[in-house]
């Protein structure tokens, strides 16, 4: 039976397509790689791209169902044009892999979705997930009619133990601790915008004996926050980060963490009062509260030298709590608040710190605060000055500046003439530039020729007179430190790509 013309054309088309697929497969070197290698490649891709690889060839078609890194977020909606809630449910039914390393879901959750979220947690426990992130208010999803509500979430009662979990991130929910599982391997816990009843933190740390890092971001903004760490916990690092809220909404924080070795207060300081007990001796305390500069009323000083709404007293209370800290790090806002005390001769602070880190632009109204801290740290051995040319300033009204004004270029000379600062144990001073790649015009050849420098030329070499104001102030500060520190033996100058170390005994 002879083929018609149309049939012949159809046969030739099929043959051509077959040859094209054969040639394409011949050139598809990636698909010929072992499946283990393909999975490594797949796990490096975003979730929406990993699923899209199913269109490449028959070998890729079901490979995404074995991926070990699962991340559903708003980009999935943008690229795939599918909602996250049904997509995660479909993934849970389709995945064939034995284990999942990372399981992350961020979506705008409705109350009706909460049971499915609980089922995802159960699924993550069965798949031996090591990193779990549940975000019930994805702020990247800025579509209309996307409202935000805190939903109650408790861990499934059937999950008594989650032994594989190493890192847990929970965001935007009201946590119910009734069925929180025993997490023997959990090392990092990040809680953001959670409502935590009084004893929730104690219960979590009791069931997580290996926990080393606890990060609390904007938790209990409208009510008191209780951070009671279990006595059996091995928690070493605690981070508390808060956004600014109005004074009449400020609440108290109660902190009891006897075994931690490092604590950080970040962003702003909105609590009405900080009740801190059982802090260990010799911990690291870090205060990075520069967000306070941007809040109306929180960055203003009156002619009486008092910050509006008395944030000054809050900071002093915190600093006094950590007087026995061995490492103390403070930001520009803290330094300028202390400057008010210094110029008005109101407060005497003493610290046991041997290591001091100052994040500063060396602006005029930072200098008194720096002097106060140098005087307060009588046992100081290491000083690090992190220089930032974008440092902001408090708003000092005209009356304050008239009463307490000073000439910046002579400030350290006047301090040097007095005996208010005596740094007998200071051995190492480091200047770090937080931006840029080079420390002005210093080169490696300059360091090699160190012996030819005059003893008073180091300041001019690293802080030339034609640099911006903050860096020219660095020369005066360095000169002051060298005059006051009889045991100063090493200077370090660091940028992102360079580091110069100068042994002063060789000069």
C-alpha cells in the first residue's frame, strides 16, 4: 500500500524530530553526568528553577523530586504563577527522596492553612530535616488584599522528638509550646515577630540541650518579654533585636541567662526597662543601636543634656549591668549618649573590659564619649576602632551646643594635658575601615621601610591631613593613645583587603 503525500510528509517530520532529539541528546553533556552530580547541581538552584529542569529531558523529568534543599517563597509565585500553599502540598505528596536537608516555607498564611502547616512540620521530621524555616507572613508578598495576622501554631502532638533538627527559624506566629518536641541536636533558634508567653523560652531551652545560639527579633512588642534560660541549657550566645516603638507602648524585658558568654542588643532600645539577673562574669556584650538615630525623639538632646524620653537612663542601666564584661562593643549612638554625661560631668562608669570595640565616625560629639570609655576601662589591653564615614549624629539643640561646645581639633590635646585617662595596660590598638580596600596611601613598601620612619610620622602616614574630618581626627586620637599608653607595642591598620601591623619597638 503506497503512502499518500501527506503521510510521507508526516513520516519525514517524525524522522527529522527524532534525529534532532538524538543530536540534542548527543550534545547534552550535563544530562549524561551521574545522577549524584545532577542532584548536587539541582540543590544549588532556587526551587522554581529546580522544578523547571523537568522540561529539559526525560532524565531530568522527575529528578527535582529528589532534591534535598526545599525553599518556597514569593519568588515561586512570581516565576511559576502558582500559590505556595497548594504547591507545598503537591511537593510533599511527590517527593521521593529519603532525606531533606533544608525545608523552608514563606507565605501569607490564613487560619485555614494552619493544619497544613502542622502537617509540613510532621513531614519535615519524617524526612530528617536539619534546617527548618516557617514564615507565616512573607513580607515580600506585597500583593493587594494580603493582610497580616498572627496565627496560633503548635507543633504536632505526634512529633515527640526531632533529633535531626540543627537550625530552626520561626516567623510571625503565636507559638504554643504544649507539644514542642525534644530537639537534642538543635544548635540555632531564630524567633522573629513571635508572641511568647512567660515560660516558653525556658521550655524550649529545656528541650534543646545542645542549643548554642538564640536570636529574638521583635518578639512581644506589645507585652513583656521573659527570657528565662533553663539551668540545664548550654546556650552561649543571645541576640535581642527590636524595632522602635512609641514610648507609651514600651514594655519590660526580664532576662535570666546565667551561662551565656555573649549577648548582643541590636537595632534599637524600645523596652521601658531591662531587668537582667544572673549574668556571668567575663562575657562579651555588644550594643549596636544605631537605628535609634532614625527615630523621632530618640536621637535628640535638650539643653539640660537629657535625651528626650530618657533613653539615656535605659542605656546607662544596661551598661552598668555589664560592668564585669571582658569584651565590650558599642556603637556611635551609645558613644554620643555617653558624651552628654562626659561634658556635663554627671556619671562615673567603671568596666572590667580588657577588649573594647568602638564603632565610630570620630565625629565631634563622639569624642567625649570615647574619652569616657577609655577612662572607664582601667584594665584595657586591646582597643579596636571601627571607622565608618557614614556615622550619624544626635540632634543637639542650640542651647546645648552653646554651653558645652568644644574645638574638635584640640580635644585630644586637652585630654592629654590632663590625667583623666591612664591606659597603663593597653598593648594593641587596631584601626579598621569598614569600607574601601586601601588604607589611604600606605603601601607594602612603606611598611618594609618602617625603620626609616620618624617616631612621630605614623599618624601622618596613615591619617594624612587632606583626608575627611573623621579620619584626620584619627591622627589626633592615635597620638593621644601613644602618649598615654606606656606599654603600647603594636598598631594594626585593617581594610577589606589589607592589613598592616607595626611593632612600635622596632621604630
